[in-house]
């Protein structure tokens, strides 16, 4: 971390000539590595989603149509879906359809899978993004406050309470928070709508249920990072200059603790996208999670197959963006970590 420029004196600040400039080709190489990793991961995801329907025990079409369906109907449906062709031919057609944006048609509603995803994806992303922003907004100030209060072993009671409460909050699954909030604030007190998406108030309960555990986790990380920064030389110098508290913590301390915290927040976003499946079902939220559970229970394999692709691709893309953001905020650590993975 670099000490703030207005804290260091002139003779302490390194000259511009003394600071080595990172070659441009390293940045391009780092970006190329991340793109190649993303492409490789997406390729594995495509193969896995294609293999899903072939690895299901038994005959998926027979399971879908029922044990009493005539063999002629099963064979006709298999031929219409191209499942009677050789595996390499099926995979070639699958990739071709993916490239053209054709994810198939639902077995039960005859609705295009792309339309199903288009209806649910914005609601799922809105839920995950709002939960991540809420968690960061609560966790960063809370972790900063806990670190300042407990620095140098002070206030052991505050430290014990903080670690106990946040540790417990992390251990409880999101859907249990959802059930508790639903029973108390909605069904019990009638303060908020219990299900569906009827307006801004409908976001409160599912967003809160998703944000509690990540907020506790980020708060613990923010406290550790803040304690580390409080023991640095530049912070001791800033304290010795008796700077105002708001400037000491908001201007000098906070920016230097955010790299790891924002990285964790980005990774939690990808976790919340997939982790929202159960919460969406608790609140009957019209997102991908609700349709995923319906597709699995109804054995609607084209929809389930597409959901695996969408969820996997979202996680991979978010992780890719987090890696790029970390490379911008802290290029030295990102490049060294990348080199270690290759070595």
C-alpha cells in the first residue's frame, strides 16, 4: 500500500524517477491470461451442460413423458430433439445453437428458453447486486469501527461480541434468514409484502436475507485489514500530526483497506447470484431461481440445462471482472499471483 502523499514529508517521498514503471506488455499479458482462463472455463461449462442430459440415469424422455407413454411417441420426440443422432453430431448442433442464441424450448410450456431467461435474469441480478451493495454499505463501516475500537487489545468485550455475532451470522444459511423475516415482518406484523415483485418494498425482505451473512463476512475481513493498516508507519505519522478523526480514517485509512474488501465483495456477488435460488423460492421471487427449481421438479431438461449454463457463465464472468479490477487496484499482487499460478 502506498502512504498518502500529504502525510509523507518531502524528503520521505520517493522521486518519480526512482519508481519503476511497469512495462505495458505485462498489463496486456495479464489481461490475455484472464481472457484465456475465462474462455477455457466457459468451454468446460458448455461440455458439462451438454453432458448433463446424457448422464441422467435412465431415459430422460421416458421420465418426462411418463412410463405409460407409447414407444412411438417417445421415439418421435427423441427424433425431433435430435437425441437419436451420434453424440459428436449432437454436440456440434448444441454448440451451433448456443452461438446463434438458441437454447431450445421448454418441454412443458413450449416457451423459448431464451424468453424464460430474459424474464427472470434481470430480477435475479437486481436481487444479487442490491444485496452486495447493502452488505458492503453495512460491513465496511462496521469493520472499520470494530478495528478502531479494539486496536492494541482494547475493549476485549467489544471484540468478543463482534467476532461472536459475525461468526454466527455467517454460519446461518440465507434461506433461514428469509423464512425468519417472512414469518416476523411480513406474515406476523404485516409490514412488508410476503411474496412476488409488486414494487420497491418487495425487495426489502429478500435483499436483507441475502445480505446478512455476506455483510458479517466482509465486516470481519474489513476489521482485519483495518487493524493491519493501523499498525503501519504512515498511520502512526498521521496520528502524530493530530489530524481530524474524519480525515484520518476516511481519507488515509479507508482507501488502503478497500482492495481486499472490494475483491471479496465481487466474489460474494457471484455467490449471491447462485445462492439466491432458495431465497427466491422462499419469497416466490420471479427470477431464475424459481424457474430453476420448477424445471428440475418437472424434469424440464432444456430449461434446467440452460440454467446451468447461465448461472455458470455469470459466476465465471463476475470472477473475471473481479480479477481485472484487482489487477487495476493492486497490479503488483495480481501479477505475482498470476505468475505463481503459471509456475
